[in-house]
């Protein structure tokens, strides 16, 4: 099985607080955010809704993309989410098919 790496954006709600991250195990990492298992920004601000994710073949590709998105203006991030997920649905339930 081919290993995939993920860039993801979590939100506290539609147009709410955003968090961009990178991981090699998307389902596990989002679960940790949702359950507040790791202290920090997402736990402090209630950022739990997976609103965007994209997979990459290598960790380097994913990290490069994450760093690029983190430098973007907020409006560009909102546009990225809106194009991929116009209703701002929580994508977490879709991770398990």
C-alpha cells in the first residue's frame, strides 16, 4: 500500500478560526484535534471541523504545500475551502468511507 501525506485545514465554524496542518495519518490526527488530546491552538480555540484536505505522495510535497498555505492571506484560504467544500461540511466522517 502506498503511503500518503496530507495537508488539512480545520475550522471552528464557517469563516471561523482556521488551522493548517500536515500529517501522515489524517484520520488519527483529526481525531486528536477533535478530542483535544493535544494541548495547543486547536484545543484553545475549539478548531475541530475538517473542512479541507489534500493528499501528496511524499512528505516533502505535503510540507511544502502546508508552508505555502500558511503564508497565504486569509481570503485565499477561504477561497480554497469554498472551492473544495462550499457548504463547509465536516469531512471527518467521510474519512472512513
